[in-house]
C-alpha cells in the first residue's frame, strides 16, 4: 500500500512539473511574439540590422517554444514522452538556429557593403533592456523544472535557448548602444555577426544533443 501511494505521489509531481514547463513554454511564445514584432518593426524603421535579427530570433524562439509545448502537452495526454518525436523536435530547434545565422549574415554583409547608416531607436534600446531583465528569470525557471524532472533534455534545451536569447539581447544592446554613443555604423552589422556566431554554435550543439550534456557537466560536482 505504501509503495503504491509513493508511486502515485511521484507521478502527480511529474504531471505538476510538466504542467509548469508547459506554462513556461506558452509564456515564452506570447512574450516572444510581442518582442519579435516590436523589434522587427523598430529595426526596419531605424535600419538596425542587429535589432531586426534579434526580432527574427524572437520569432525563432517562439517556434521552438511551440515545439516544446506540443511535446509537453502530448506527455500530459499520454502519460509518457515519445523519445523519437522529442528528438526530432530538438533537431527542429537546431535548424531554426541555422536559419537565423544565415539571415543575419546576409543582412550584415549587405549593410557593410552598402555602407548604410542606421538611425537611433529608443524603442529598440528599451525593448532590449527589458529582455535582459526578463530572460534570466525565464531561463532559470525552465532549467529548474528540467532538473526537477530528472534532467529532462527537451526542457533543458529550451532553457539553453532562452539563455542564448539573453546573450543575444546583451550583445545587441551593446552594439546598438555603442552606435548611439560613437556613431560608428559598422558596429551594428558586427553585433549581428555575433548573433550569427551564437546561432551556429548553439544550433550545432542542439543538433548533436550536446546542449544538455554541457549543462550537466557544468553542474557536476568537482
């Protein structure tokens, strides 16, 4: 009798954590749809390549979060993860990173060759600053759920992508902010290239399943 009760309690805890992970994924979708729309609009109006790239990244992160949400919803319906489908979902996330890298590289090179001078954008600066504040909490919450679920690879990979969004926010904010201070137009495309480098690196690791392995190594006792 005692063993049955322990099992039921553990099973309910897994469902509770899965529902929390699902809520975080849905929040990510909503937040990033808003963030991406504002970033792309502000970036296009000001001619800021890195801000447009950041907005595209928000759209890509939304797509990844949708994949995660679909898989977590399926777990709640069926009571267990489908490992084959979840592995395909992780590869889908990896592909979105490569798409982002290609877009930002093309736009950055075009901006350098055309010698375009972007305008200032207070909206972009405020949006990026807000992302720097929100993303750490969101990434930490996802990672905590993933760890409590025994190192869940899908949720931990989603947390890793959110941390990349934070890094992209910082690099883009630095590039745009330095342009506002110095007027050096080349800083914006360079910030875009930083985004592309992050995207290629993380896309490769997501494809090979190394994002979670790196996280585990980082948490391993020394």
